[in-house]
């Protein structure tokens, strides 16, 4: 879409053209008038036409000024839009990177959670094994204590038998029996 911007030179040129056309129209009207009343009427119409033309020119200049202002605003808005678009693209890239990093971290957490669960399970199994071993140790200690008592009893019996055997040997070795 091409925009045509009126420069002061073009605006001045069009103003001269409009004046010329107004004067030409008035002259033609006046040349065709036959009496004074028609001339007055034609002159009045010419004055009204000039006033209308002046008003149209003022409105045109006002519109041109507003268009220039609006074009400046449009340029500023376009520039702001472009800057915002760049920021949006940058933020989108950062968001994508953050999402990717978060997904990686979530995977790490899942892996660590799985490892923790495995370790907790292993620790539970080890506790169970420890309790079983403690029971075995306790039973072994009881067995050892029982065997210790049995050993002590057997030692007493052995000592008694050795004492009895020594007496018998002394009795058999003594001269009285010979």
C-alpha cells in the first residue's frame, strides 16, 4: 500500500489551482449574466464558493496535519510492536529453555526417588536380616551358656572321677593290697 504524503510545495500548488478554478468559475458565471441582479447573485455565489473553498482548505490542512500526526503515531506503534515482538520471542526461547531444564530436573527427581525407594527397600531387608542374625546370636549365646553349664558339670564329674580313680590307684598301689 503506497501512501501519498502531501508536501508543503504540493499543498501550495493545489491551493493555487483551486483559486484559479474559483476565479475562472466566477468569471464564466459573470460573463453569462445579463443584468445587475444576476451579477450580484453570481458575485454572492462566488463569495460563498470562496468561503466554502477556504473552509475546505482549512479542513484539508487540518486533516493533513492529523494524518501526519497519525502517521507518526503509527510509526511509533509499529516500532513498539516490533520491540514487543522481539521481547516475546526472547521470552518464548527462555520459557522453552526453562521448560526443558525443568523436565530434566523432574527426570532426575524421579530417578533419585526410585533410588531412594530401592535403598529404603534394601535397608528394610537389611534390618530384617539384622533381626534374624540377632536372634541367631541370642540362640547361640543361650546354647553357649547351656554348653558352658554342661562343660562345668562335666568338668566336675571328670574331677570327681579323677579323684576316685586316683584313690583307686592309690589303693591298688598301696602295699596293703600286695
